[in-house]
C-alpha cells in the first residue's frame, strides 16, 4: 500500500495509525484505529488494509465507522474553506 501511494504522485504525507475512532454498534462501545492517513493534493484519506478473506463482520463495522469519520473530516474541511 505504501509503495502504491509513493508512486501516486499526489501524496504530501502519510501517517501510520493516525487516530482512534470510538463508535457504538449494537449497543456496544467499540474503537478502531485505521492503518493509515494519507494527505494528498486532492484530499485526506483514511486507509484500512486487510485481505478480503480475513475481513470479519466486526471489521466491516469498524471500516464503516472509519468511512463516517472520513466523510465528517471532508465535510468539516469543505465548510471551513467556504
């Protein structure tokens, strides 16, 4: 993944395990730490790396929480730019 980002050309910075996301699902409090945060000239991306056969239902919930957090970051950034 890092090698691919290196060749993408738009990457400004990459941070490993950048933050811990807390969320509630099915009445349980959970946390998830995305693998990478990539800052590019086109935006900021939270990235999780996991081979498809190893992804469990709990992982899918964590990935969904990361997507929600990523969308919130993009929305906040766009509102700030206005």
